[in-house]
């Protein structure tokens, strides 16, 4: 029996691990879920999530560095939005399928999965 040559690409492995590490943090994943509903200012995220502004800003900078969010100026505020939401939706759907196959029937926010959310507050 001959030993097969390794097909592991160390650079690709490192980059994939970095992406998965970025999304593995519960606070960052919660921010991504909020941004899936639309662009937010830091103060909006602070109000919605109850974290300190410095915490939200730190996590947004990680998401920005990874290319998962974009930022634009609006007056004196910075407005953050998801980048490549269709790709994130596909990744979340694949993760959901893996969780379901493993016996964990959980779903992340419908905005991020790309499905519609019923408007329960509508009259």
C-alpha cells in the first residue's frame, strides 16, 4: 500500500478556520442576524442587543475585517450592512441541514436563512 500525497492546503485551511471562527462567536452571530434584517447603526445594535458600544464596535470590526459587513457614513453615524447575504444564507442553511441531520432541529433567524418572516405585529 502506498501513502497518498496530502491534498491539504494549509493556507486554505487557515482561511476557512478564520471564517468559521468569526461566525462561531455568539455575539458576532447575533450581530449578523440583526444585520440580516437591514442596515444598523452601532447605537441601534447597542439598543437591540444590550451590549456596551465598545463591545459591539469590537465585534463589528472583526466582521468588517473578514469582509462579512460593510460600513458607510451617514451624517455622524456609521451604518453597517451585511455583505454577500446570499452566500451567508446558503452557509446558514447548510449548517442548519447538518444540525438537523445530527438530531438538533434548530433554526437561526429567518432573515438570515433567506426565508420570509411573518409580520406578527401587523394589524
